[in-house]
């Protein structure tokens, strides 16, 4: 962080408020252990704040505004008895003004709180009535408040706008660079153009929730530079901060730092300071740091071309003609989920017209799209195999440590596997959609679909064998991204619907 001149650290935990507060007087079961846990959290954050202060780094906390998880009910068992919105509002008012106030009072080094809006639940208080209490608590302690664009559904932007209307102008708003999660090639978040007068933060997912969890290469420097330029032109002086996700709270030991995709974070930091630096200059700086020695232009060009290919590869592999096929980078575990993803999310760009995939009552268009899919997957496979071969040539011609060689090899060896996995998934799902929509006019037989389903099951077996063989060399969560059980589940759902 210091090297890249970041000046802030965000500690994110969805149930953060539940963890910070002490148990209520009604909590008797396990009270002593809960108090120890509460004290340990505060001590950790106090030490972190002291360390960051000496390095000139500000600390922010991020979590859900109304955590209704098991921890809150463990510490506040009285919450389980609440059965109407008025009682719920009273509970949260007391929670913010007393319990949270008490915890934050012991954390003077915290600059502010970033809060996520929860989805509304029946018989529960809405954020419209409760957020003003949270704001008053934070301002009393001299801390800032940031409201975050968090929810994934289509109503999220409207709910965020409505929530901001009940909060004072000094409440910041944190907006995702891409509306429904950072997917490479997708359009900028239009919400950035709708909140004039608000101080804005823009959030980039550098970890890759939607593009491979740091386990797969995806080069974003050119895209990031373009997005930042657009944001600055739209927000102007209202843009206060740029944030980047480094990990995901649900997967431990999976940091972006020192991964092959750390180039994106490095570039984000450099562009934040020098927007007119070229993308290739930023790449050169990162590669020098990564290889720990001066790198000549010939070597830079070799690596740069390898990384450029990864961007095209990622935009083609877990998609069907710009329509999202993956579910948080994983294979959809059912045919229904695959169809839902394909219908809900589509990339709007020059490469793909915004159109329905396999439109009902138009078998000619459907057959044409299927042929385009075949070509797209052939291209993805070529890019995967070619990039792996390029990588092997590079590591034999460019000086680097054995540790770095192994890192690059492990990452690019995953690329063909991921490609084959999604090529099989795309073909089987598309064939099923064609048969469902067009019947015998699809040109696809049930026999061909059954054969493709069997190929999915065989691939699941091969993936299991590969991961068993590589277990000691690969991160533990590789088995989640390439989960063979999801392939089997998808195959079963396709077979059930034949």
C-alpha cells in the first residue's frame, strides 16, 4: 500500500456491526466468550489504526447497515421477539445510539463507516427510518458516513437514490464502476451520472469476483484507464476517492497482492495519480517490480502481448455472445440458473448487438447464433492454448526467479482447463435452449444433447483427477472455482429436462 501510495484501508465484513458491539443485558448464554470476542476485535482494530496512522493511511470500516445475522441474535436475543416495524426501528435506534456508539468511541482512529443497504424485509424497519440515527451517531463521534451501492438487483439504484434523500449532503456515496459487479467489457455504471451534488467514491473489484478470483489472468489496465477518464469527466471535483477490492471475505488467504493480476491494482494506483501515463508504461513499471530487476523493451513486449490476450480470452470464455453464463466466475449449477444468467446480464458493446439469445419463434436467428457461439468458443480455445505456449517460451527466455516461474506456470496452466469447462457448458446449455425453443427446427437431436451431457460428466472426472494431482501446488480454493460437483449438478439438471 505504501509503495503504491494508497492512503486508505477499508476493512470489510458484512456483519461488522454485529461483531463490534458488546452483548446486551439479555444475553446470558455464552456471555463471557462473546465479551472476549468483542474485546479481541476492538484490540485488533486499535492496533491496526495505530500502525496505519504512522504510515499515513486512513482506516475505514465497511458493513451492512442493519445486520440481522445469527451473531446479532446471539448477542441481542431480544431481537428475535420483534414482530413489527415500529419495534424494529426502536431496536436499531438504541443499537446505533448506545451499543455502536460505545464501540466506535473506543476506535478514535477510524475515519468513517461505509454502509451497505440491506434488502427490505416484511415487518422490519426500513433504512429510510433508521439511517438518520446511524448518521447522527457517526457525526457525534466526528466520523464520516459513506452509503454504498451494494445490492445486485435492478431496484438497487433506486433504493440508493431514495436513501440519500433522507441523509444530509455530507454523506458520501460509493458507486461500483460497473453496475452489477465488475465484468470486463461491460459499460460504466450509469448511476455515476445521476447523483449530482454528492461527493462520490468509485469502487473497482480488483480481486475478480466476476473474472476468476485472482486464479486466472485478466489484464484490465487499458479498460481501467478509460473508466477513470470517463468518471473524472462525469464527476469532476465531486470524485473524492477510488477504492479497489483486494480479497473476498468468504474466501480466506486469497489476496490479490503478489498475484499475476496485481498489475491491475498497480495500474489503478498509478492512473489515480497520473491519468496521462500510458497503459504500457504502467505495465512496464509493474513488470519491473514483479520480476525484481530491470526489464528491457523486448521482454516487456513479450509479457505485454501475453497479458493483452488474457483480456480477450476472459471476455469470451464464460460468456455466450456477450451474455453472462458464469455465476460469480463459477459454472452455473443448474440449467435454470444458466438461463437466468443469460437472460439477465448482457454486455453492451461494439462487439455484440443487444439482442435476445436464441429468440423464440425465430429458428433461423437461433441457428445463426449457435454457429457464432461455436466460432467464439474455438477462438477462446485458441487463445487459451496459444497463451499457455507463449508463457512457456517467455519463462525460458526472460530472467526470473524459480518462484515467479512457478507462479506464472500455475496460472496459465489453469487457462485451458477453464476454457474447456465453459466451452462444454456453453455448448450443452445452448443445445438445450435450442431444442426447447425450436424443437426439430433446431437442427439438434436429443442424442447429440445426451452426448454433450455425458461429456460434461467425463470432464468433471478429469477435473477431479487434475486437482487431486495438483493439490499441493495450487491454492485451496481452486477446487471451488473448478468445482466438479457443479458440472455434475448442471449435467443432471440438463438430463432431467430432456
